[in-house]
C-alpha cells in the first residue's frame, strides 16, 4: 500500500483543495458576467467566522459597481492595474475600521473593558490593520469558494483612496480587489512557491 500524499492528509477533498489553492490563480481579465449581491452575502457569511484579535472584525468592504464610482477610483490605481480594474465586473475597496473598538462590548462581551484597552489611536490603527489583513486572506479564499476569480492589487495610492472614499478618517484603505469570472488569457505563468523545508522549522 502506497504512502498517503499530502493531499490525502487533508480533510477537504482534492477538488476543493484545487479550487481554493492549487488551481486558483490571480485573474487579470474578466468576463462581463456580474457578481451578484447574493454571492457577496454568501461569501461574507462563510468568511466572517475567521478569527481576529478580540473578535474585533475590523474589515470593511466598499463595493464599486457604478461607472461613476469606478471613475473616482481609477486615478489612484497604478497604470499597470488600471485597465483590468476598469473592466472587472466588481471592484472592492478593502479597508480597516480604525474605530472597530466601539463594537467590542457587543463582539467581545466577556471582556467589555476591552474597548478601553484600545484608547490609543495609533496602536488601535495598527491592530485594526493587522486583523483586517487576516480577514482579507479569508475573503480571497471565500471568493474562490464561490467559484469566482479574484485579483488583489496593492498597486494603488492607498492614502488617496482613503481620502476619496473615506474622508472622515475612520476607515483606512488596505487593498483593492477585482472579482468576477475569469476572461480570456486571465492567468500569467505560475510563479515558484517555497517548499515546506524552506518555510517550516521545528525546535
């Protein structure tokens, strides 16, 4: 009897493993098939269970669907990302809620004093960015779980996007996300990945 492969040692079946990771790629082109509000809700209903510090859940998502909203964004997007952002059926601005601590009495009820622990705004903003980034990782996998392709982009003026869409300063833009069904020539060549031996150490 042959030894189990790494895929055999996981609880997810191989098709799900491939959908979420091995066969999944960053998409650079999309069809014009829309991404519905119901799909967005289903994705969030799945990924909202991922852990965050203090259960704070600081990720906030602004969906840009209209041409007018897209036009407001494009000046802040790098030239290499502009065309695909203009043509994607859905663009999401992913942001951190710096004042997420206001909800902690509700979200972390066994420690209602946690809100007061985060009174210092710079430290709170760092915590918000950290946990929101964790949630972005969950969101990428959740989009793939819905059978959609995703194109995350850090190539943009984050401060400019924050000023444009979140002028009150409560939210900080972290990442842009193109979402949809992959179009023609959507994928670039797969880049190398580090091996387990290069990443994992045991003491």
